[in-house]
């Protein structure tokens, strides 16, 4: 048996027991592929046997309502649907909204910004400038209710995950983990380094849909204040 | 109403879980032993997926404020109603004012790891996002989004017509007897302690582990560590390694997925697991065997048994057949005894 190549050329379809099927797009992590994943999610959401289509980072989990007896037809249909997403006209109009999130950087709001300074050798001002520059794209939601996986962070401020996770990071924490950044939507454990805090509320279980942001939305962090 | 007299720890309201909100980051939650919940509900004349109480720590006690049909399923423990012993997996009548105790006098679980208290009509907490299960991380669902504490009052649901008709005095053959693991795993009869065998379907990165690790995966009696809960079971045993490090991207995961963090022993995702993850996956404990895992206590050992998709479907059919039999027989006994 050989190891899977880093970026397979063709989509990979695998099973998660009898509960779900995982479709992984080929190639490096990229927004173009992610748009096709979103399209594939909306195409497959209504299929028979499918309870829910759950986008990930350039992949899609299809959770079964009842597992199909024979997987081959679903796998073939999935491949065809994926090819169709490539042929879909790109009208140049990206869907989704843009949300501005004012952030208090550093101080009590960003207790680990010193670790990012130490690792990146940048100043707090440079880190804040680099972090607030991009228009981040919500690739997918996961981890905990309302949490967004964002794409587009500048790798210059990438900081490895913490050796010892923080037991209870407060909701609203803006943090960096590896080459990703995100905002925790509720209190909980995290292995990421917290650089700031926002007041935005991302999730309300009493609303449908319960999450405020959706895949395709864009997030811009703005400087509310820098505490030193 | 049901009054929580002694909550133990981590007792939560659970049904089958929140099924269609993973794409908003919401894990399913839901009963760890769904077969115990479902069978108990059928015995009560409830819908399969009515909410009940999951009790992972003893002692536990409730006082009933009304007359109610009740049953305790799942793990075996000492069950008493006002000091009188009760059979598990059996339909009983509790009278207003009576106290039900699980694990009195410091007795722990005799076998298994979680008991379920089901009542006729179900535990009536508000449905949130299509489920009554407690979402601990999101702090919603269940009773006020948290584990129960002493003094909590829970409403028992409106009696369904089936449960009104039937009376008490009959019970179920538990799944551990009806669906023995000996059907797919021949345990060494002299082996102590007992090993819980669960069937596993290999997952995407299975072939990316080195041959020694793959052998170890199937041949180790993995120990369930004390760092195991509704979120996940951390196992102790040999470290498993990959032929080459893989780029990991966050993707959807389901309960049962066996993740292998770099250089570490496996972690099995359980019902409170987050709906996404990025560690390499060795396999998935099949849905039909998750109840066995739910009843394997910390400190005990488990063994992974390889299966196929067809084998996993057959296992699900066996569990469904068991429930269908229960569903068919319960009303007959109810009518006989009426």
C-alpha cells in the first residue's frame, strides 16, 4: 500500500463508517475549489439518502439519513456533479456579505500577542496591520456552533499552535493557529494564540439559520483599539 | 414533574441528537447508548427518539411528583424505588413522592458505564434546533443547556395513547444478550479483564499508516483512559505512525471516527465531538457498535475488529431487527397485562 500523495489529482471519496461519505477535492487549498465545494453542497443537499451536506476546507461530508445499500451510484453521481461545478458559469459576482469586526488587540483582550511577536519577530503594530489588511473569506463553519474557518491570512503572522491548549478561551477571542485565523463563537478550549477580542455574536440557537455568517461571506477585522 | 435529588455528575437530557446543523458548527450531541435509549422508549410506549436522562455517575436519585411509568436501561446498577430493588430493562410504576435511587450505598455500575432513565411520555424540555439533547459546548438544548444539578425540576411529557393503555410488569432482553459480540469476535475465554470488541471500517488515511502501525491497530487491546467522556475516548497503547506526514485539512467528522494525532495513540470521537476535525483517520467505529463503546468504562479495554461496508450495514440491520421486535411485542404484553 502506498501513501496518499500530498495533493491528489482526482477527487478522493472515502467512508466514515455507515454514517457519512467524505469527498475531498484535488489540488492545493484554494478559494476556486472552495466555490465548487459550496456548489456541490447545494447540489447534493436534496439527494436521496443524504441528511446533510457539510462543507469543510476544500472537502464535503455527506451525512446519510439512511446509508445506501450500494454506494457506486452515489459515487458516480458525485463525480458527475463535481464536474458540473467546473462548468458552472462564473459571473464574476462573488456571493455573500462583507462583515466588519472591530477588534481590541493586545492587553487583556489578546493575552498571547507577545507569543506571536516572539515567533514572528514583528511588532504588535505590524501584526495588527497585517491581520487587518486582508478581506477574509468564510470557507466553512465547524468546530463549535457558529465558528468560521477563514481563508486568506497572511502567512507572515502564522504562529504554531500552543503546546498546552488554553482550557477556557472566552467567546469573541480572535486567534491565530498555524496559517489560520478565526474568532471563537463561545467559551471553550483552544490551542490557538489569542491576539484580540471582538464583541460580535456569531450564533443564536433560537434563530434559523442559527449562525450569523455563512460560507462565502467575507470578514474584515478593523482596529477598535490596541492595548499595550 | 421529576425532581433531581442527587444529580451525580454530568447527567444530561438526551435524545438521538441534533441531526442537520453540523454545517453551522453544531455537533449532534445525543445519547451515547442510543440502543438503550430507543429500547427503553419503546418499552414506555414512547416514540423511539423521545428524550430521557443519561446517567454516567452514581449515586443518582430523583423524586417523582406524579404517578409515572418508568424504566432504567443501559448500564446495570443497583436500582431502588423507595428502598425496594427494581429490575433493569423493566417497566415499573412510580407513585407520586417516591424516590428512585441508582447506585445507593456507594455501589457503582455492575457492568456498563451509563444508565438511562426513561419515563412514559418522555422528558419534556424545549426542542432547540430539532432536538432536546443537551449541547454542552453551545450551552443550549436539554435543561438550560447544562448538566443537571440537585433541585432541577423536569417535566414528564404528555402520555401517549400507547403508554396510557399499557401497564407494568414486563421487560426487555437487553441488547448485550440479544446482540452478542460473539457473533463477530471470538474472545479468548481465559482473558481477563474482558475486552469490548467493536467493528471498524477503515477510513481515508488508513493506508497512509505504516504496516507495523496497521498491525498494532488491530492487535492491541486498547485501554480507555480516564480522559474519556462524551466528547471522545482517548486510548492508551502503542503510538501509531504514518509513512509520510500528511497535510491535514479540516473536514466533517461523525461520532465513531478514530483520529490519530501525530505520534499519539488514537482518539475516538463520541457524541459530543465537534462536527469537524483534521487529524488523520484510521477508521470509524460503525454506528451499530457505538452503544458497546458507550458502555465500555474508563479503564477497560477495547479491541478493533475490521469489517466491510456490507458487514456494517448488516450490523445495523440486526440492531433495527431487535428494536422492531421490541416495538412489536411491547404493546402485546401491555394488552395482556391490562
